C-alpha cells in the first residue's frame, strides 16, 4: 500500500510517498522562506499562490523519484488543518481531485498529528502510549499520546508559541526570518550569565506555557543595552536558554506526573541543538528515552503526512468526496480509527 502525502499548511510545499512494505520511498520539499523573508514573516496570499504553482510539479517529481505511477497509489493524504486557509485549500483540492480521478481514498490529516507521528517514520522503538512535546511557530503543547488518534492535552502556551517568540525576538534583534535558526546561531557568540531571563510559569503548578512576557523581557533588555553586536549575541543566548529551560522544566514535570518512559519531541523547534542537549540529560538521570524526527522532518514536510495517511488508511477506509479544511483544529478533536 503506497500513500502520497501533500503538505501545504503554511510556507513549505511538501510531498512524500510512504509504502507499507518499503517505508518512505521518496519525498520532496520546497521552502518559501526566501519569498517571505523580506516581509519578516509569512504572507498568506503569497503562500497560497506559490503552493498553486509548486504542488503539481513536486508531485510529478516525487513520483519519478519513487519510480512508481499514479495508478500504483493506494491513497492520497493531505493536510486538512490547522494552518493558513488558502494554503490548506490548495493541497486539499489537489489531493481530493487526484484521488477522485484515480478512484482511490483521500485521507484528511491533522497537521500536528503528522508532526507527532514523524519520529515514528524511522524509529521503530517508539510505542504508544508516550508523552509528546510539540514545538513550532504555531504550537507549544505537551500531549499524552495514548494511541493513534487519542490525544490528551496536558499543557499549552496561553499566548505566543515558542517558535513565534523566537521569530519576534529575532526580528527585534535585526535577524532575518525564520528566527529560530538565526537566534541559535547568534547565541553561540554570547557570553554566559551576562543576562538572567525569567523562566515563565515554572514557579507555579501545571504544564501551561507563556512566551509573550519572555519576548517582551528580551525587547526591554535590548532597548536598555548598548545595542552592540555583542549585546545582541548575549541577549540571543539568554533568550534561547530561558525559552528552552522552560520546555525542559515542564517536560520533566509532565514525565513525573504521567510516568511515561518515552518522550517524543517534534515540530520545527525540535531541531534546536540546545533543546536536544538539555533533554538528553533526562535519558541519563531519569531513564527516559527521548525521540526526535530526522532533521529533514522537523519542519513541515510531506513525508509525515504520507505516513499518517498510511496509518489512518490501514485501519479506516475513506469514502466521502466532500472535504473541509480548518484553520483552527484542536488535536484533541481527533478520534482513533474505527478498526484497529
């Protein structure tokens, strides 16, 4: 069973093909970063138009790479939400139309379920149930993943997501979009302990996050500094350290409360090296195994959508020709497949 995955939720056009026997056999990603960089963030209308231009050529390229014909596909999976509505509609309409023309099922996939499952593409040691930390430009969530489709929200950001806070802080420091990798790069030049930033909401019970105040603290610190290159590096280091330490503290608390022995970390921020170094201490001190996607699959990609589609279609046939996309779609609204 070979599933084609289409990801168009934001500013990456991703196509992947996952086969039940051979695993991931092909994937392609086109990033719109250069298109949006001059605006300091994603422009929804430009994103949608670019997906229109890039999706079909990428599908053809991925099929050639996989050396299979459209007629050999068993289903088409596409991101149905959450995301930018115009971008989602592009992928959904192409995916549904292609599936209809081939008389095969079309599978709507939740974007964050795709991220949550991405580490399982290459790591067979991960087994449900497990704890998941989902960290991206739009989400900061701690999830108890009981089984496929059954997810319990344990904590989330009450304001900015961590990726969004990275982007906004980077913009304030005069760094290009996207901000996460730029902050991490600049932080390497920072001097330790020059600034002490707060770890928001870690002094109270619960697993929720707040990054808006930390972002404001960084802006105020920058405005009070000499605004030299070294000041910027010191602030980047202090901000990254505080933001990641907050994730670490909350994950450690969640693991203690839930007694899970596996932590899955996914989303664009999961590529951050300091985060990986910090969480690695859990493996040593608490006998917790920590799992990540490969670096190619930390950001949005079609491989994770193809894999999620494979798991869904394996247990539940999709019939309806109608489709809907959702700009907002809580992960907890999903359900396990009808047949497991």
